[in-house]
């Protein structure tokens, strides 16, 4: 939703896309959430939360006086960095991010969500969080360099002409700190030229309150972009192999004596190769988690069983990997209840005890 259409919606009445409240055990419909864009100024990677300094919109009072916009990642939130799935810990402080956020679970209009400041929105639970590289790529948009001036890149967006975030003719700042990526190497400003189709990442600029941004990175060709995406993809694969794949429990079939068959739907924030490992696995280990995706003792506080059934959904809803599994467990844990968050380990994933900062203390 662009700024003009949002203003019309607010003038005419409430928008269900902005008023959406997530429900336990249900994935959100497409197109919901309030759009936030800003510089990442605070991060708590363990608890998957942080804050954004919202991009300026010519309201200098907002720039000088506003609190930063907090956000909390929902368990199934899609985080992307450099065109690939990511964890919050992968994204450097200072990166401009784009988020769609909804009200917290259990929000009630009769109990207003506390506001930290005049410009802070109550929709602070993120369902997507992306750097500019990923945000524009997902929408089929990029930037064409029209001209280059000292310290300034004059560009115009390519692809769809509508959507959130800066579009059309823009001017972005750059200097010798800007990393220019060409092929598999770091180039120089001399590698920038009018006519190039490029992608950017951004950070704060001195005229931020006027909506300006500084380019931290420019990818000038397809090889540089695919190289960046593949490196981030491998970083995330390694992370998930040690931390396991997150999902939630859809159903528990009680078989008496503490036994049961657990049905788990996996979230869509992993790599296709990891889901293929799940399908071919003979045994699945399940660890109870919480909404931050932390487990207790991980490999030492989990239960295993044979993979009984795999169901695939051709066109899953947002946040759903398309993969649901059924696993018989001989000793059900307290955390194995419908709607609860878990992490699962197929054959071949390491079974290790995570560092204490990444665990929930009993």
C-alpha cells in the first residue's frame, strides 16, 4: 500500500489489513500489516526483537522527536538479507529495513496497546523483515542509474510503479565508504555507470529527516547479486542445522500412557534443501520451544520418533513451508500441545547443546 492510498483508507475508515490480529495456530492472510521502513538502531538477536529509526518523510518534528519504532518477530516471520533467508543476527546495525507489522497476539481494542511516543505505531509484531536488496527483489523492482554526480547517484526505479518504499526518480548519497560489488569482488566507484541496473542497501544520511539515504552497498551485475545471495543462503543453512527447523504443533493424537502422535507444520523460513532432508529422514527429533524460537536444553530435552507421514501443500499460505509431518512420540512433553512452537531435527542435523544465552532457563 503506498502512502496516498493509505491516507485515503485512513480518511474513509479502518483498514482490515492494518487491524489484523494474529491468532495462535493460524497463518496470516496475504497483504496484512502496517509498513514500516527505517534504520536498524537496536537489536536483541536472542529474543528476535529490535527497533527502527523510521525513514524521514519531510516531517522534521518527527525526525527530531520520535522514539524509534520497536518490532518483535513473530515465530513464522520471514527475515531476508541480501536476497536469501536470514536471522536477525545476520543483519548489521545501521541497515535500512522494510517490515510489515501487525498487532500482538491477544491484542484487544478494549485494552489499547501502550505507545512509546507520539509517532510509534502499535503494530509492532513483524511478519516480514527485509533489507532493501531483498525487499525490492521480491517485488521485481531494481534501480537504473541515470546520472552520477559527486556524492550523489540519480536513479529511477524499474519494474512495478506502485508499492511501499521509495520509487520513481530518487537521489541516493554515496562516498568512498560505499561498497561497490562487481562479480565476486569489491570494485570502486569507477565501476558505476549510467544505464546500469543495480541493487542497493542503505543506511542513515545527514539529511535523513528529508527522506535521504546513504548507499552502503551497490551490486552492479547479476553475478555479484547471486554471489551475495548464495553466501547468505549458506550462512542460514548452517544456522538452522544447529538450531533446527521451527514450526508449530497442529494436533496431538493421544494414545494413552503418555504416548501420542504429534503433527507439526514447519515454517517457511528455511532452505528447500533442508525440507528435502526432512522428507527423506527416518527419525525426527522434536524440542519444545517458545515464540522466540529458543528451546530449553535442545538435544538434551527433546523426544524422537519415526517419521510416520509427510504431507505437502502445493500453494501454502504465508509463513507455511508447505510441509506437515506426523511423528509418534512415546513420551509427550508439556510443550507438545496444539498451537505451541517447536523445533525439529531430521537425520543428519547435529545434536548439540546450544550456548546458555540461546536457551530458555527452566
